């Protein structure tokens, strides 16, 4: 593995880091391969950058999913109240409740969540394709 190209070396140690190997063990192994200190620092920096980005994407994905679910819940609440008013579940006399506020807000939040998810997938795809290209 000493003659691996730099990109493959980074990918190898990135997988090692994902599997729980700490940075000092990775640094020792890279030093044992006879790499210059500046190369070792660059490899560790690239690995750290990738790990941080993956963590950030996880957090953003969670927030995006929550937005989508909140939007759907608001839409359902608005529709249920409106339909309940029309069929007589809510006894308010000769009036009906048209609850368009939660529906419109829910649609807006839902679409924002979908848009953010697509943008996040685009960023994630770009990062996977070309993170370790030579600078």
C-alpha cells in the first residue's frame, strides 16, 4: 500500500477514520510509510474536512426532514379542520371554518424542506465526486 496514489491513500484512511481509528494512529501509520510531514498534514486535513462535512450533512438532513414533516402536519390539520367544519363535526351553527392559513403555511414549509433536501443532495454528490482531486 506504500505505492498507492494520494487519492486512494486518503480514501483508505478516511474509511479507517469512519471505522473509529483516531487521528494519532492514522498520523503514525502515515509517518511509518515515510511520507513527508507536510503531506501527512494535508492528508489529515482532507480527512478531517470530509468527516466534518459528513457530520454537517447529517445535521442538515435531520432538519430538512423535520421541516417536511412539520409542513405535512400543518397541511393535514388545516384540511381536517376545514372538512370537519363542512361535514358538521364542529358545531358552529350555519358557519363553516375554512382554515387555509395552516394549509398555505404547511405547503410553504414543505416545499422549503424539499428544496433544501435537493440542494443538500447536490452538495453531497459534488463532494463525493471530487473531494480529493489534486489542487
